[in-house]
C-alpha cells in the first residue's frame, strides 16, 4: 500500500486577501505575467497596480478564451522570451487551468486567484484541456500543484449565486466519491491510495456544507461576508480540490461526463451536473446496500435531499434542461457514462447502463 497527499504550496483566503499578493510575489521575482479574462482584465490591472509596489513589472496577457495546447504554448513562449519570474492566473476555471498549463510548460511558478467559488480547480495540479471548438481533449496532470492559491472573498462575494451553487454541488460530491473509491480500492490522481488526512479533508468538506451551506447562500444573496460564507468558500475551493485529487472521483462525475457527451450543447455548470450525479450515485448505493447499511443509506439520502432543496441544487432532470420523457436521450446518457470515461469503475460494485437509467427514472418519481 502506498499513499499520497498533494496540495498547493500556500493557501490564503479572506476579505482583501489581494493585499497579501505583493509580499508573496517578492519571493518569486519582479517580472510578473498576469493572465485574466477580458471581463476582469481592466479592473484587475487597476487593482493590482494599486496594490503592488512599482518595482514589480506587470505583463498583462488576455486569455484567448479556451484551454487549448496552442494557447498554453503561446503563453509559455511569452514567459520564456520575456524572462517572466512567475505567472498569475486570475478568473474562472478555464483561465486558471491555462495558467497552470502555461506555467508547467515554461517551468515557472504559478499563483492562482479565483474570482468565484464555482469549482475546486484552483488547488489541484489538473488542467482540463479542450480543442479550439471547446471539445474535451485531456485532463493533464501538471508537474506540481499551484505554488500559491489566493482567494479574496470580497471579490468572490460579487460572483453570481449560480457560480456559488455550482461550487457547492461539485464540493458536495467529494466525500461520497472518496468513500466509493476507498471501498473499491481505486487509486487517486497519482496512482496511490488515499491517505487518512486526504480522506478526512473530503469528509470535512461535506460536513461544512451541510452545517453552513444554507446560511452561506442566504448571506451571499444579502451581500454579507460572514463566517458561514467563508467556510463554504474554503470547502468549495480548498477542501474539495485537495479532497478529489487525493481520493478520486466516481459515478457522480461520470454522470456529468456522460451528459456532456450525449447532450450537445450542454450549458449546465460542471458543479450543477455533478450535484445531480451525486444523487444518482447515492441511489445506486442504496440498491446495493443491505440490512443496517440500507437504513444508513436511506437516512443519508433524506439528509441530502433536504440540503439540496434548502440551497437550490438540482433534484430533477428538468433542472438540467433535460426532458425526462425522452427515452432515447436517457439511454444515450446512460451508455455515455460508461463509454466517455472510466469513473463508473471506481464504485465498489459493477455499474451498468441499465442501472444508471433506472436510477435516473427512479429519481424523477422519488423526489417531489
């Protein structure tokens, strides 16, 4: 047995955390390349110039719009040509993955600054690569996790509620998938078993969401930066990111991958689709459970449904824009879960397309 635990070199979170950036940057050098989206570019450039010492030289580079090999190579070449000391990625998941990929190619350190709590991408070494048409190509594991992840919760608070919920949906799956992988003996991202610390982080992620999730959503709606909101941001970004990378993913993510393969275009946020997938995974586990385990599975199910309804996560196919009466589509999704990726194999029992379809159909009747 061999275990592993990976995480970013440093994680900083809080209101006004951007003010910590200068002290962080000096340990890397003065030539700084900043990658950000068009929407946040001008605003962030102004904030950075106000925050940073004039001795730091900023190279602002706009994001090309997709996480492609060509885009990462362009940025890597720029970093090498201009003798960049450190790359900063500011924005959503695609910007952050591109920054990680470019840093990996150019062998530069990377600082990640998410502008929302929509996913667990910031802390992981993974970069999901697409072609220029937006079609999935690969999930690249870079040589190391980000050197620094800096989360300014005052900035995150201004992101939409949909983005917060997407992050919560993705994070909520972390423990259930970790548990499935552990029971199945599935390996984590690095081909190792999960450590006790890694598994504990996954469980803490779920516990925080259940305890503070509803309160955090209300605080966000009212624009209030509270301890509950801070805890959920940490769960969405750090605990979920470190949790999935060190434990693995299972059917919950497989369902989302199947939907993206069978439904085109599929405009649902990643975390929202994964949240639905978690319900399907829990139903599959219920069917396999017996005796006391069955009772525990039912209690867990009821707890999950209460949480989903309280915060506004999906419980029906209609919530994802999918017609539950379209039998051919449901069949296509069920098949695609198994053919588009291997995550269904990370369950402690064999999963078939018919089992997935029955769970999807059963969920429609089970949740009122």
